[in-house]
C-alpha cells in the first residue's frame, strides 16, 4: 500500500463548497467599498466579521439573544474559514447559517457565504464556536437559555 504524500492528503481532506440547500437560514450582507483589498476582492478578515454579524443578527432578530440585558453572552473561542472563489464590492452577499453542534454551554455555528449568482455553490465556508458565559462572572453558563435552544433547533 502506497502512502499518500502531503499534497494528496490535503486534497483528500480539503473542505468543499456547498450549495444553498445545505443551510436552513439566510441573512443578506451588504459589501462596502472598504471591504475590498489592494487585489480587488474582499479581504479575508472581513469574512470573519460577516460570520459573526450573520449569526448574531439572526439570533437577535429571532429574540434568542439579548445583547444588552441577557443573562448570558456568547464569546468566540474558535473560528475557521475556507475560501473557494473571491467576492468583491459591490456584489451582494448572502450568508447561509446552520448549527452543527449544541453542547451544555457552547454552540458550533457553520456559515457559508454566497455571491450574487444563486446557482453557484458557496464562495467561502467556515465555522465558529460560541461559548455562552454568565454576563457578570464570564464563567460558562450552566445551560443555554430556552429561547436560544428553541432557535438553535430550527438551525440544525
């Protein structure tokens, strides 16, 4: 049996772009002139802000998260993004959102970013993990609030 070299192994394990149908919820994201970098496409760091904005916007909109007075807040402890095709201003972007795992005090959100052409798979996809902590003590919550759990169920 031949051993795979590192390039072959990377290609085997490489994350693939997914279609919109793999995500149960969507949020539009407006690109801005300042999102583009010197190379004419959206800078990689912007993708991470889009992930955070899409998920938190959805949770706030669905009343699952109260960022001003809620007993818990979500802190990002891990994040990752794979890039497939570039996005650039003024292209409209849509974030697809799903929940991959719900723990006692943590949630793994998966987000895909889609460009204007609705027939194409995602331009990028990634994840981040929120650990929900007590607002005052910053210690992990004993459990996730029921209003958050009910929304998370819809995103699986």
